[in-house]
C-alpha cells in the first residue's frame, strides 16, 4: 500500500515550528530550573534573548538554536506541567 500524502519539504516543516517557546521550556533545554530561569530573566541575565509579552516571558527559538548550536528544530516534548526527577533542586 502506498501513501497518498506528499512528502513535506523543509520550508513547510519550518513553518510548523514555533517562533518562540515558554521560558520554562527554554530553561529545561538549558538545564535551568523554573525559579532560576525566572530570576535570570527578570535580572536580564538569561543566557539568550527573552521577550516579555504582557505578563509572560517567551524565548525566541532562533536564539536557543544559536546558543545550543543546533541548526535543526528543537524537540520540545516535555509538557509544561511535567515534574522533575526526585532530588533535583532549582
């Protein structure tokens, strides 16, 4: 049986990726805990650019990729409400 769905090119895949991620998601990718991420963002010392939109902090994916030196899209599969392993402090 063959698939009737045409293969997606990189341009359409890039269009499906988010432009920004939450501060918590960015912190997880960088190994920074929630409290520390917010403290760094508030002090203007987060390792990459942080945008404050209303009361929310967001981080541009482009800056994260540059920081992590990853040209391909980031895999953000950890949900925002996920807990950390036992014993991991912020």
